[in-house]
C-alpha cells in the first residue's frame, strides 16, 4: 500500500526551499489560518515557531515538517495541498518574503481510494 502524502511541493517552491535552506538550515512550514497572510503557509527555521496541541503535523514536504492549525485542518482535511510560490510580497514573518516571493497553497480533493491511504497525522509538536 502506498501512502498518499497530504502535502506536496512544486518544482518552483523546491528551488526556493533550497535557497532558504542554504541560508537558514533546517526549515519547517506552518499554516495557521486567520485572516490575510495568516492563512498562507509560512516558512520558519526549524524550531523557531512554538507548537502546541492545536497544531496538526501533516507530514514532511521536501524534508520539511509541515504543520497546520487544528481549525484549518478541519477545513482542508479532504484535500491534498501543494506548496507553491508566487511573486509578490506577503505581510508575514515567513523567510521567503525578502526575496519578493510568497508561498501559497493549491489544493485538490482526494479520490476515494486516496482517502484510504492518507499519510497519518498527529496533534502537537
């Protein structure tokens, strides 16, 4: 049985992650919800963001842990997320912002067979 990842990544986003990893070391992603850029995925140095039982570990994407707030997960749990990047300056503390870029999420619904093989999640850090 093949495990279906909950989060994937585009080639463009991989290139940016590589640049950020060269500069900052190990990275992590978090999508918290909220308004404006708070609902965008944000990239941090691994361990920089304090996590708690309200965060859901979705898996690894390009060797980076990806977390989402529990409320957001309830909304997005039926979709596979793809981490991508787009030109434009977001209003967050995410590491890509100084590059004039921002990470975004694209999504698609899982097929019925994929839902039976999803990457397990866990709550908390």
